[in-house]
């Protein structure tokens, strides 16, 4: 998809603060995190609606979300990782993985721009964890 920002991120045409990737999937930090460590997990192949993905790809994506949640939770020292899927702003499947300390932390009104320097520090912390 030529005009899709996440396709451009997946191809490397637009930079991101990467925390993990393999051949088919990529995880990077949201530039407007709800809480520090807020990560986006995407398939590199363009899909709009997550529930239109075939079972194999959907299950792979969810399996990676689970593994990543362990890594993010540990490195961000959070109580839980919340998960959110919406997809109206960017029409390329993405799962938000958001470190939570308490009920109510999963609130998009708390999203605010983070500096690239701070994002890099957080990404390094998450990358250092095992998956
Ligand atoms: Zn796309």
C-alpha cells in the first residue's frame, strides 16, 4: 500500500524506534505513548482489519503479542500489559501493547508526544529483555 505509513515503516522508508522484529512482524514504540513503553506490533504485510487476517497470521500475531508483553512488562516494571486494537487512524493492523500500573491507565486521552531520545532509551531497555 503506497500511502500507508505503517507499510513505509515496515519497509524502512520511514524510521521507527524498533523494539523487535522478524521476517513478518515488527514492533516499535508509539511516538505518542499512553504510558512509557507503549509499543505497536504490526504485520509487515498490509492488512486493514485485524479480524480479516487468516487464522495462521492472526495466531502468529497474537503469539508474538504474548511474548512481547512478557518482555515489555519486565523491562518497564509494570503490573500488566494492556492490549488495544482500533485501527481508524492508520488502516494497517496494529496492536497497542501498553504497560499498566492500575485500572484506568488504558486511556487514550493520556497519550502525549515523547522525545526521540527518550524513546531510544526505552527501546534499548525493552530490546535487552529476552523473547
Ligand atoms: Zn500498510
